[in-house]
């Protein structure tokens, strides 16, 4: 059966952000082809660790890899899906590269799939879910934090208790490495004043469930990174705004002593919001506060692997 893997991005007018998405889909698409382009799995006779034969595609199984955008760029989803159908796709696995299940996921994606069906892609559809509270994404964010100058030069002398933001509770599952509120002392920290304050910056929005998920992810990242003081902020939607988050973070005694904050942009790809972030944060800070902005999630290898894993799981579910 011919399967189309269709990657979906929000879309941006920013050329660098678009290029990053296309690079990501290229990396993920190549890995999907490698994974599904050979018979069997890692074990002998195609058996996995439990002794079961996994139904990987044979070399003759055609695969189609395409991309599309929700808005601002072409092709849109119905156009790309129609192209998949014209290439002979007998089923489509849609892979939305979305961090949280907000309005685009709940409203726009179903409506666009229905448009695509009417436009000629009337085949079975399978859709992977947004990433949500995912250990690979949390780990990638921690990697970005620990690569910043402030964290390379910081050290704590005692175990650190994760701070719970004052804005809202943070329900949801915790990563396996964070089963208590006490974070292990990071090995990489080296300054007697401890790590800088951590500002988690999300895109934001008005969907309450997605907002709760974002706060849960922020808490897990802060705990795993070993942040002594941290606050969330959002670029859109209800408070805390970016200015709110910065001011609350600056009020922490450890930040007043350390005179440094690290900003984590929890954004997948580059764009205008990301490029304007350093100046916005600096404008909210006194001149004696050092501001370090971590890299966004981008093309982190663990994220490519997780997206590929979800895509293959969706493909395998179609063969049961």
C-alpha cells in the first residue's frame, strides 16, 4: 500500500523559519525511508526485543514524503494532500509539527482534512498528535539551557527545589527523571552563586488545556535543569506576559544575587518572535542584569528521532 507522510507546519513569512522546517522534514523523511525501506527490525529474522516480528515495509512499498503549511506559505494542506493522491497515495499519515493541542489542532486541522477529502484526497487519514508533555522535548530544552554561557559558569552547592509558578498549578505527568520536587545537582554548574534565573517563554494562546500543558512542560524543564528560580511567560494570550515573567523572575533573591537570567524560547522554529525576543527581555531588565537567550528547539536530533518514532508508530497501526 502506498503511504504518504505529510508534515504540517504552522507557517511563517520568515525565510529562516521556513528553511528550518524544510530541513527538519528532510531529516525526518530520510529517516522514515531508511526505517521503512528494509525488511525486518533490529533483531534476528526481523524480531524485536520481545520476539515479535514487526511489520516493516518491504523495499517495494512506495512511500511519499511531502510537507504543507497551515497558513502564510504554500502549499496548504488540501493542495499537498491532493498531490499525494495524484502520486498514488492510498493512505495519508499527517504529522503536525505542533508543540501543543490548541486551536489549530482542534479546529483547523480537522476542517482542512475535510477540505482535502473533497478536493480528491478521499483516502484513509491517520494523524499524529501534538508533542505535549514529551520527555524528548523536555530533554532537548534542557540541552539548550545548559549550552548557554550563564549555565556553563554556574554551580550549586546543595540540592535545588523546583519553583512552582504563582500563576497556575502545573498538572500532568512528570518525566521519569523528575519524580520528586528536589532536582539533583547538575554536574556542569560551577559558580558559587548558583545558576541564573530561568525564564520559560512559550508562544501562548487562549486554549486552557494547551496552557496547562505548557506550564507542566515548563515545570519539568526547570526541575530537570536544576533551576533555583524560574518563571513562565507567554508571547500571546492571558498573563503572564513577557514583561510579567521577567519582573517576577527578577524579584527572586537568587536572581538578585546572581545578576543573570537565561531565557528559554520554547519555540520549534525560528521567526520574527524569536529574533525580537532578546531586545524585548533586555528592555525589561536593569542594566546590571546579564541576559542569555538559549537556542530554540530547532533541529535537535532527539526531536527528529521522536517525530520519526511517532510517524512509524502511526504507520504500523495501519497494518494491524
